[in-house]
């Protein structure tokens, strides 16, 4: 069986359009967003959907990655194949420029994820020092498990004492200078990955240092070697994974490990009779407090004539709260402006990342108050309320009060809430998934999943992740890839805006299983449900494992499967897909997926086509070195097909080697 069913061996994408209907401003398949968009057009309110059209056609130098703005002798563009115009002013080649641009995205992504986890770490630290009285350790079990992985003693020690040591390791992971591997990362890698990263010299020792080093490496007149630059990028992607892992694990310790939970999603969850507050961004440190404050403030809401306070989530703050508290998910990042346009959103409280500056302009057409809460995130015109761990509950109450005050200014004529809302089941931490499978096999829960793959009941596991990129219609890529995968019996987990798409559109419910799952997947899910009568939620078509930082949960699952199968990650029938990737964080995540050994589909072309060398490294050579590779394919059906091929190849190989090991009674071969 060929590794790629790509007879051209170029790994080039199909001819699917790069920008779907560039003049069409109705760039969404979400019925609720579409309804709002029509109102926006009638009222002449500009949104992201109009701005995408206004940007067309986009600059092809930038699109292909051959525009360099790293120094102010530039911008330099690679304009010819030969001669002086084929290089930048300093003589940088296309491959150097493309590589530098690409890895700087990874640096941006790693900086963002780790900024988030640093904040969680600071909050946990303030708590252990007695300066954050509103926080507590909600999951001592997770803390102890994490401590043991990190080599922190748990014997006869209190939770706070253990957490203090864990935090110290976390801080060291940000700023270590000694030649020691990043502890959080090292603690959960397979032996195979550990060796691989050592041999290729990409095991980071600290997050901050790795990001800084990469910026220095790609500064004017430093590294010109594209391969060396890419390796710097891979190292930073591993720092990103470490940052995500710190964020996920410590959030679980502070706010609880998610368990299956029922909720609802899409703009219909905005309640006209209540004070509505959207919490938007990424960080649960603030939003968890806002939820707690809102639950206490029903009486104050009643004083202004509302029935209570309704918190709805947007983007990954929404995912965090949905996973742990069952808070409604109003919408995902790309349609954030639409929530304001319902006319019934009294406040939008934002923290960091994926928040459009445009929300303030839309809010000005309504009564909605936009409140920023972090020192590095302000928007001209909106209110800023500095959120502080020491005064967390007090700050959260102030935020709820701002919304209650704003409620008085609602204009009933401007209220128009779409009816679209769907029931869903979320909350699938790897712990929760393991518990579910343990009901089938208590000794080896992961074997339930791996056996189902080896015996052909399911085809493998796919992690669906990433943003919306409005070069195509919102959610169309996510939905098409998902439907193809589940139809072909792939077990699917999802994070971020991909999970948001499925939640909003009713695909994250047990009902969707009957409608879309293939017979193998259906029987697998039914078998799990029957073994878990205590689980009243039922099991969904696609399993929500959390926010974008929780892609680390996806990797946790891949590693658990690798350990169960007795192989390294690149042998596991596990793939990833970001059909509509947009953010720098998505580039960082996709890169560590590849580095960890996963075939990784991306449905929006990253700027790598300006250099055949870089294109080849990301799509082919990466596979030879790390066992994972990018699959760049804009046609979602074909993208899914390529993922299915990758899964099939891995399962076939696994079976061959398992059978040989059984036949000759030897340990399974590892060198394939
Ligand atoms: Fe141009 Fe070189 Fe400066 Fe880039 S670093 S802008 S290629 S002179
Ligand atoms: Ni993660 Fe992408 Fe959504 Fe933002 S929230 S838009 S990075 S997937
Ligand atoms: Fe996110």
C-alpha cells in the first residue's frame, strides 16, 4: 500500500478555489449567522463578512509567503525566478523568506498559548500564597496525577503543598536556562518522541526562551538556512504544546476536570427576558468568576425588570465554560459580531485572543457594553476593567453590574434573536473518555478504542480543530470533513471553533449519531452507551474535548493509544484536521501535530507556496523525519479522503506487525 495515494508525488492540492465566491458577502452556512447577516446588511452595519469581500483579491506575494517585512529596507518581494529580483535586498532567497515568515507564525502562536497558561499559573500561584481567595483546587485528583508525572512527591502532603511544587516547575518551564528538557512536555511524551526530539535537537528547555530565540534566529541577517529555520519553528511548536498542556492541566486543577454535560448552542440561547452577558476570548480565570457572580445576582437583575442573568459563551472562553459548567455556547469566533446584532446582548466581556476589534463598532449601533479585562488587550472606545486574581469575585460582580445597567438601555425595536439553538453533549476530557471505556475493560480502558480500530469496527481517531477562515463559507469545511469521516467510521474529537461549528449546528448531539455515523462507528458508540447506563447524557457524534489549548487533550489521547499499542505516536491511526485554519495559534498547533507524528490536514493554504523546498518539507520530508506531515487540501471531501487513506495505511501496518509479532512470538517491530 503506498504511503500517499498521490501518484504525482508532489503532495499538491487539488484545483479547488482558494477563495470561495470572492464577491459573496453571505459567507456562512450557519443559519443563525445568516439571519443576522441579512439584518446587518439592511441596517448597513459592516461585519467581518463584508470585510473579507473588500480585501479581495489579496496580495499574492503575501499569500505565497514571499513578502519580507522583517527590516525596514523592505518590504521586499520575490518577483522573479532569477536575477536580483529573485531575492530580497539583503540577498535572502525565497526559501529563507518563506521559512522565516512561517516560523514567526509559530512564535506568535506559542507566545499566545503560553501567555494564557502563564496567567493560569499566576492565578494558581496567587492562590497558594493566599492572595486569591476566590479560587480553590477543584480537582485534587488531577493535581496528584500531574504531580506524580512531574516527579513531585505526593506522599503525606497537602494539596496546597503539592501545588506549590507543581507551580515552581511550571515557572521554571517558562524561564529555564539550564540544559534540561521542559518538564511539563517531557512528563507526557512517549519514549520514542523523547529520543526523536533529542536527536533532532528540538526539545525545548523553556517556553519563553524558545520563542525569543526563534525571533532572534529569524531577524534580519541571522539564519538563512531554511531547514535550520524550520527546525527552530518545530522547537517553538513543542514549546507551544507545553504551554497548552500547562494551561489545560492547571485549569483542570483549579476549575475541575470536565465530565459529560448537556447544554445548548447557537444564537437562540440569548434570552430576551434576561440580562445577557457574552464572555468571549480564551481564559477561564476570569469567566469562571463571572459565571459564579451571575448566579448570585438574580435579584439585582430583577430590580431592572429582567428575570435573571444569562451567561453565554463565545469562542474558547465559551468552550471552557461549556465543558465545565454547561454554559450555553452562543457562537464561535468568526460570528462574534452577530451576537451583538441580536440587540439583546447587554455586555460582551472579553479577555484575550480571537476577539475582533470590530465588536466595539458593532456595539456602538446597539446598547451593548464591550468590556476588556486584561492589560494587554484594550479596544479604543470600549470600557476597560482590569481583572485581578486578588479581587476576582468583586471584579466579576462589577462586570455583571455593568451588564445589568446596560439592560435598561435596550431598544426593543432592535431586538431580533434567531430561533436557532441545538442540544449537545460536551465535557469529554480524556479522563471522562477513559472512564467510559473502563466500563467495558476496567484493566485496559484504552484497548477498547485500539481494539475497535484493529478489528475494523472503527477506522481510527481524528482530532478536528482550528478556526473559521472566511476564504470559504463559515463552517462548511468543518462540517464536510466531519460528515465524510464519521460516515467512514472514524471516531472524532473536536476543539476550538471546530467544536463550536458542530455545537452550533446540532452535530454534537446523540441524535446526530443516527443521522450521520457509519455502521461501525454507530455500533461502537452504542456499545459504549450500553456499558455506561449511569451516563444519562448519551454519547454524541463528535466528542468535544475543549478549547484550543485543549488540543493538548487530543495529544494526550494519541499518546495513551500509542502506549496501549506499544508503539510511538507516528504508528497510531490518529489524524488531525483544521479545515478552516486562520490564527497563528493554529499554525503552531498544526506544526506540533506534525512533529508529534500526525498526518495533519489544513484546508486553508498557509503561505508556503513561494518555495517548493518549504512546501516539500512541510508536506513530505516532515513525514520521513517525524512521521507526521501536512496535507494541504482546500477541497474538504478530498481532504477527508486523504486523512482516511492515512488512517488506513497506519492500521494496515499495525496489523501486519502485530500479526508477525504474534506468529513469531517476538516484541512488535519498531523500525517501520
Ligand atoms: Fe528585505 Fe532582507 Fe530586510 Fe527582509 S530582511 S525586508 S529580505 S532586506
Ligand atoms: Ni482557536 Fe482559531 Fe477559534 Fe481562535 S478560538 S479562531 S485560534 S480555533
Ligand atoms: Fe481558541
